[in-house]
């Protein structure tokens, strides 16, 4: 008859969706940044930087998911996790590119 309120997502489904977003994008982002900065230029020193960037972006995704889930809902947590994870990898890519010059890329 009318609006019944916000859409609800079940807790297990929400957790699976967030895990797929964070870990799926993490795998692709890690492979891309590893290829760009650790292997293609022969910069073995960038491996630690790439690993730290991956851990930071995964942590950001999990933190955003937890905060949004507590404050709002699981549907909002899924949406904002996708946004934060994508933005985090863009930021990591830019930061690693800038940092690679201090380690001798050229």
C-alpha cells in the first residue's frame, strides 16, 4: 500500500557481499599495483610498499563497512564499502606511483 521503510539486507548476505567487494577488488588491485610497481620496472624495493598499500585499502574497506553497518544499515554498508574500496585503490595507485620515484624509478 505504501512505503514500508528502508530496504533490509540479511546479515549473512550483507557480510558475503562486503567480503566479495573488499577481497575481489583487493585481488585485482594488488595484482595491478604489483605488476606496475614491483615487477615491470624491476623495483624490488616497491614490494613492501605495494603490500602495505594493499593492507591499508583492505583495512579501510572493512572499517567503512563496520561503521556504516553500525550507524546505518547493511545496504548502506555495502554501498559505501564499494565506494571506499574503489577510491582507496585509486589513492593507493597514485601514492605508490609518487613513492616509486623516491625509490629510483625514472
